[in-house]
C-alpha cells in the first residue's frame, strides 16, 4: 500500500528528474521509432528485387517485410520505458552523529572596501 503522504516518509526521496517526458518529446520519439521501422521495409523490398534470380532469398526478404508495418505501429504506440534511478542517501553512523560540528562564522564586515567609482 502506498503512503498517502509521501513527504512524511524520510526514506522516500522525491526527485524532480522523475518527471515524465513532455507529450511533444514522447510523440517525437514515437514518430522516430515508426519512421525507422518503416524505412527498414524499403531495403527489404529493394533487396528482394535485386535477388529475383534467387527465389528463396527474394521470397524470404518479402516475407520479412510483410509484418514490418504492423510491428512499426505496435512499437511506436508503446510508451517509452520509465527511467529507473537509484539514489544513495547519506546515513551517518553513531560516531559521526556524536562528533561536534564545527561552525564557521561570517566575517565581521570590517575588511578593506574597494570602491570602483
């Protein structure tokens, strides 16, 4: 069961880079995949025409090119894979927690002033 208040759980990290790609970016990636798959059909048909003297090779190339449009549509309509990222959180041990923290202070401000005017 998911925590209704994800910010309350200290072990759950919310990262801005987990945001999904924009719709325009997803559409461009899907169009690119579709174009590549459809472009693969052209060389198959051209090679089938080149190897018409070898009927088994020409038939194999034609048979391989038949399901390419269907596969292109299926693959292009599939959503892009989600990015999986793992983050390592700093976990202090007891020795580090007990060590006093060195606090640095800002300067008092009584330094040399350089006027550019």
